[in-house]
């Protein structure tokens, strides 16, 4: 039987986060499903490249479809999350993603697998992940209290980064040792695990939007709240630039590292895993940066310090340049880890409970949509001008993504 009561604010403040049952279950569910998702991020494009002969355009489209679903579903999903029982919605999304992912190894073993199915899987899993993440972001303030959001987000983002390291490494090794379909099967099982643990996360008792109001009116309310806040606007533009740049620098890596440079699949997993290490270090450093500098100033200084690393990525090649590019990837991910903890906490504190789903969805529309556009752009640039053109485009955008912080009140946010 799922728990339905939340801890009182006083008890919440005194109890260590991982000793609060609701947060512990949310954390455990996210850790395991996050591991599976990171394995799939390596296994799915590798399956397309090595088994189905996909080229740069097809790999770019595969990456983009998982995120472009946000452009269609993002804003209505926010209304849905604000109206629904959020914990129950998360369980349903876990079960749906597990079923979709299981279809890939089944089709592979039956000899039916094609790029069309992989495209459909990417879209459906992307849609499920969108709704799940919005619900999780909206549940968290009620679980831990707004005064503990930075500490809670540091744990969640740090663990996610740890799963990033492990998952990408394991994904590359599994794809080489037993095949990408088996790796995708493990991701499906991880979502089943998550659903089982989430059954015991308390359901927030209030803050849900009234279903009688029109969907369009509720969407507009969330958009107006975000656009009317200069801090949230600056945060959105900076995040969109970074999210546009990351796929430009990473989507075509299976083509560059495995096909053109001849590295084995595990090298791709290890390269991407350095980013997980960077995000892990950044997320666990974020609380210190935020306490000493304030979240706005910390975001600006860390982003400025990381900007030169972006310009190393396009030189990725054999020998020392592989190590240099991997080090630069670590630095960029460190910046992302710091920003994710500090800025998500700022957004959650500034948004009323009843609007968390819609405001998170509006920002997710911008951020995840940018990832999808970056994946498509990477495919186009890779087909027309080559992989290096995509890397250079992403590097320049990433190196300048600190500018919106300078031009907004975010830099003064404490």
C-alpha cells in the first residue's frame, strides 16, 4: 500500500534527506532508471550505426526525435501534471517506457527491426520521459520543503551524474560484448524497478490546478509567469544555448569515433562517461559555490571559466587530442552539474506549487526543444559539411552561452 502522508516541515528539516521515506524512494527509483537510460543513450545510436548501417543524418534524426516530442507535448503535459496525481503519473510513465523499450530486443531477435521502429521508440520514450520528469520536479518541493531544495537537487543531480558515468561506460561495453539489444532490455527492466519503488512515494495533497479551467488558459498562465520573470528568462536563454550546443558536440560521436577513427565501442562509452564524472563533481560542488557566491554569480563565473574548454572539442582525433577533448568534455559537464543544481532550485523556490508543472513544462519546452534542434542540426551539418562542422558550431555556441547571464538580473540572484 502506497504511503499518502507527507512529513511536516519541522520534521523534514531535522531528518536527513535519505532517511525520509518518500525522498529515499524517489531517489532510489531515479538512480536505477537513470542508469538504464544512460545505457540506452549509447546503445540506441550504436544499434543504428553498427546493425542497421545508419549514416549521420539518420543518427541525428534519431537523437532529435526523442526530444522534439517536447515541442508538441511540452505545454499540454505541464497542465496534465498540474491536474493529475503526480506520483501515480510517474508510475504509469515508467511502465509505458518499459513496454516500448522491450519492443526493440523482441523485434531484433525476430528479425523485424528497422530504423522506423527505432524512430518510434525514440519519440515514445521521449514523451514518457518528459511527463515523468515534470512530475518528479513538481513533487520534490512538497517532499523535502523549499528550504532543502538545493541539498535535495544536489543529491539527485549528483546521483544522476554518477549513473551517467556508469551507464555510458556499461552501455559501450555491453554493446560490444553482448549486443545493443540486450543493453536496451536492461533499460526496460530499470523502469520496472523505478515503478515499484515509486508506489511508496507520498502523493502531494494540494496545489493541483482546477480541471474545469481551459487547457489553453492554464498553459498561457504558466508561460506568462515565466516570461514575466527576468531571472527565469535569463536562465532559459542560457540553458537553451547550452542545450543546443551539447548535441552538436556529441550526437555524431559514434560516426566520428567508431566509423571514421576506428575506435572500439567502449571508447565512445568511456569518452561520454567523462562527462558524467564532470557533472558528478559539479553537482556536489554546487552547494558550496551557491553558498559562497550566490546562485547567479556562481553560474556566471563557472560558465566563464568553462567557455575555453568548448573550443577544444572540435580537435578530437587520435592520440593526445582524444584525451584533450575528453578533458574538455569533463569541464563542460562540470559546469552543467553546477548550473543544474543551483538554477533548478531557484526555479522551484520562485514558482507556486499549483504552477510547478506548467512552469517546468514551459522551460522544458525551451531546453529540450533546443536539444532536439541541435540533434537535427548536427545531422544536417554532418551530411553536408562533415562531422567537424557540427563540432565547431556547437563549440562556438557553448563558449558564448554565458552572455545571457550578464544581460539579466540572474547574475545578482542570491
